[in-house]
C-alpha cells in the first residue's frame, strides 16, 4: 500500500506514468489509482497536494460514485 501511494504521488502530473498507474479522474478534484490487481486508492488532488481518501475495490468505488 505504501509503495502504491508513493508511486501515485511521484506519477501524478506525468501522463506516461498515469497510464501505467491507472490514474483516472472521477470528478473535478477526485481521482483513483490502482494499488494492485483489485484495489483502488481514491484521492483528492489540489495544486501541490494529494490526499489519500480511501482504499476500495472496483465495485464499491462504482457504487460510491453513484451516491457522491
């Protein structure tokens, strides 16, 4: 998990690394990043700051987004 968080922070803002990390915009300041085969890190991104919000699998992320 810590390794995935580090990769997310290092790769955010670099489109070629985004693709490999699976970073995807969910809304204006909300993103997800793969943290293994099934896990997704949900994070908020502001200029110069990324904040991990939650760790979920794909299906709970989709359900959560419907109610977000």
